[in-house]
C-alpha cells in the first residue's frame, strides 16, 4: 500500500487561532504547514503540551521563512515587518516547488528522515519523545511500558520526529554493526529563548535573523547552505553546519518512521528506526540564535550554552540575559535583535515582548524535567543602562536573600548542599515562588524614576515574604520535639533581623522600605 502524509497540506501543526480570525476563531486545531504560514497573522501561537515540540516546530517554520525571504539585512527585515503579514505568493510558490520533499512517507525522500534503514533495529515510535519511558529511557512523567505502546497518528509522529532531532540525548545508538556513542542534539539540556509577539506572524518575524547578523561561526562555505529537505544526499556526518538553514534543520539522528495499521483516513506510525546521524561539531561556538553562551574560563575562544539545571531557575539569570554581549558572555541573538530594532525605532520604544524560555534539564542521557517559562520584557530594559542597572540591583537583592535564608536553614538543621546552602527543594521553591513577581518586575522598571524606586521597594518586600514562606515550610518539616521550637524561634528572629538589614535599603541611599 502506498502511504502518504504531506506535511504541507495535512493537518498536524497544533495552533490556537486569534479571537478575530473569523469562523471558528479562538479555538485550537491542527493545520498543514502551508496554511499556518499563510494565516500566521490570524494564529495566536503554536500550542503543543511539550515545550520541546513547540521549539522544534518554530525552528521548522523559521527555516522555511529563511529559505523563502532570505532577508539580507535589517532594512529587508523591516519591509517584511511593516507588511503586517507574510506575503502569500512567494510562500505558496516555494512550497509548491518542494511539495514532494515534505511527504512523511515518500519512498526516496521521506521528510526529516533517512530511507533504507534496517527494519530489525525498529523500536516503539514513543522512543522519539525523550520524555517518554521507553527502552532504556528513564521513567520521569510517563509510566507506560513498551508492551502497552500502540500506534500514534502520523501527525503526532511528525511532531516527535522534529523534536527528537533538536533535543535527542547523548548515549549509545545502534548503527547496524553494534552500538556506537552519539552526541546530543543541538538544543539538549540548554535554555532556549524565543521572543513571542501578539500572534504567530509577529513571533516568527521577531525571531527571524537577517543574514548579516546570523552568520554561523565555523560554518563551511561549501556545499551551499540548504535546509535538510532540499538535500538529495546526506552531507558528511562530521561536517560543520553550512549556515543558518543547515543549523535550524540539523539531523543528529538517522530516523525512519514505519507506518502502522490505518484505522481511519489518516495513516498511523507504530515503530521508528533510530541510528547515528550528523554529530554536532559546533557545540563550543556561539552559533545558535536561540541560545545564550558563556565563555569557558580555562579555554580561550570556547563557549558553552547556558544550561537548564534542576533546582535552579533561569529567572536568577534575568539581569545577565538583558545585558549586551561582551568578551565572556553572548546573550541570545533573538534578544540582541529585539534591542537593536527598538533602538532603531522599528519597534516602538514602549514595545514589550514575552520572552519564552523552554528546554530540557538533565545530564547526558538522563532527563530530570522540562521547562516553559515566560517573562514580559520591555525593549527599554534591553537598551537603557539605568534600567539594566536597576534590574541587576533587584536580582542582587534576591540573591542576597537567597544566601541569608540558606545560612539560617543550615543553622536550623536542614541538610546543606552546594547550591548556596539550600536543599534542592528549598532552592527551587525560592525562585519558583517569586516567579509571578519576577514576571512583573521588568515592566515595573520600565517606568519613571519614581516608579522604578517604588518597584525596587516592592521587590524587596516580595523577597522578604518569600524567604519567610520557605523558612516556615522548611522548619515545619523538622517538627517541634524537645527544645527544637525554642532554637527555631531564636533563629527566626535572627533571620528577620538579617533580612531587614540586607533589604531595607535596596538602593543604598538611606531610604528604608516600609513594612519590611
């Protein structure tokens, strides 16, 4: 039987329609890739339960836009932005030309896959979802066993396919001759940043980097930069990316989906073959526009992407995220572009963007958690030195509170760890409990001088209250037996005094915070 599922026209991308999108607006549905791009201005967002899938689908759409429009500089980008929607004619013309390259079950060029892989290496298709418990993958959220796995829709398999290429884990992979060590995908264990606009069209444009700013360090000049679906033969598995198109469609695994029983009008997939693919050779270069990079202390010229860590929060790095790049730090290119466009007046000075931070935390082949956080970040906080200084001051207040709380929890008898004295439970809860106020903080710091002063005082009170919430929860677990309650009461008084001394004057100008 000839199977077919063309990603351009079959519904598989989960979207939320905007309220003004016409009939059926405001609801969730699936669309083909062509419809999503031509109606991007009517779509609020890509909406998948997995943040890994959400990131991978945005990168696929961005690769198509890079291929169709190829903005060479900010002037070309500005023309796209002022149009208010994506020009439909060039999108449709390009997609019609490459329509056969997007068939998920094409006999010679299955989209995102490698044909001719040995079927004896097939595993349940759920192996493509790194968060699923299948084969040797650890059980984190999912508690099914392989024997319970059934086929999934071709739409679901396609979403897992692209997410696996972006976030696959390191470890061992069968290559037909035995097991072979493989490196992780380009986004595994990293904090992935996206600027989110009011609709999908704005989101895609805000993350679209012109060619003059999106050069890939270490890229090979030949062969020419092409997306994976336009390549007739796989490139050298050890070759670096040839450019942004190659990077966005990187395939670190050779994968082949095997169709399952067809229960309805659409095919299903029940197994997938996964073998080694292209090893990502640019891991120590600041090449990906959605990642932040830190310079290695002992290796000049080498960089490492900012990683998501269990028990940590990217919010604690918020001030550094907003800082311009320097010799030891590269903030995500998507934030650099947001700042640059606001400084040039293309985006209004009062413009704000929801910055999404998504990704997978763990180590090597281990998965601990995934993240999807949002923060409304006014463009002025990326360009104005005074507001950047205020943001750093506010985050230093939180770190100071964090340290003082940790010292007193240790004194109370809670087990210390390497994370500033807090146990992993208290460390994670400290920042997560501040998340709501942290999301509001940059907006409050975008106001006048008086409003910014009030915002810093409000922030000090928030940190004070959160410290006592963590203290109460931690000491309650210790119980009140013997004379423990007396010792805890004494330490609580000392904690209050230490926090008031540290937080009462966040500006350092002799102005105390009321009701601290």
